């Protein structure tokens, strides 16, 4: 085998090794990118759920306030409270 053939073979082996490293690095990068996208999507969903939860908590507090107002009010205030409570059910 000539020196040229030996050098070619050595270079081809090194190129094959680099190709394997490249494929592994690309796979790792894709996995990291997918994880980052999942994290962002998860954070966005978490924000949506937190907003929904806070909205429900606000409605519950509003309902509790109406219950308290109704329990403290007399019949003469019932119609006034009824119109306020109507918004609660929307």
C-alpha cells in the first residue's frame, strides 16, 4: 500500500468518526430544542391555567360576598341585590 493510499484511508476513517460525532451532536441538539419548546409550551399552558384559576377564585370571592350581603340584607334590599347577583351568573 502506498503512502497516498494509507493517508486516504486514515482521512476516510477520521471523516467517518467526525460524521458519527456530527450525527450525535445533531441528535442532541434536536433533543435539547424539543425540550426547550416543550418547556415554553408548558410555561404558556401553566400561565393559561393560572389565569383561569385566578378568574375562578375571583368569581368565588364575588359569590361569597353576595352570600354575605344576602344574609345581612332584609327583604327590602332583595331586588337591589338580585340585579347585582345576575351578573354573577353570566
